[in-house]
C-alpha cells in the first residue's frame, strides 16, 4: 500500500467500453471508479462504444448479481464523490443517443481526455 500524499492526489482514469450487455463488468468498473473518487483522487470515467449509453438518464439501473450493489447506487456515489464522465461524442452520434446526459457527464473524445490526464494518471480499462 502506498502512503503519503501521492496515494490520494493522483488522477485516475477508468476506460469503459461495455454497457448493460455485461453488467458485471460495468459494476467492477464503477466500483473501481467509486473507490478512486471516494479516496480523493480526481477521477474521470471515459465511456465509449456501448458504455456511452450509460450516460443517458435512466439507463444505468441494472444489478449485476446477488450481492452486487445496484448501478444506480454506484453512479450516485461516484457523482457525490466528484467523479466525472467523458462520453465519446462519436459513439453518441452513431447510436443516436440523447445528449441530455446524467450529472457529471459531458461529451468529449480522446483529445479532451488526454488534456485532462495532463502529466499522467493511473488508468484502468474495462
């Protein structure tokens, strides 16, 4: 375990490409993002491919398994902890999704993601 200020000051990026076709993968990704955000790390979750649908209000409502927290709870905890979503605009357009997104979500592709990462971030990909 890392100690000191770097344990909570570094940025975290969670890259998620899977949507509700694999709710267990979404749950693990969100548990990772929630843990980072709740530990004080600035956290960005990049939603692309099918995961872009999760940024539409009312979509992320599944419970992946017995004992798993509902996605609604994970998304609320993430937002409360200051976690943000960057949603692939190409994916949104291709899927003809509503651009009225959940709180903390904004349209943005890889260039804004790299700008947000800056000098580096711990990354996870699901």
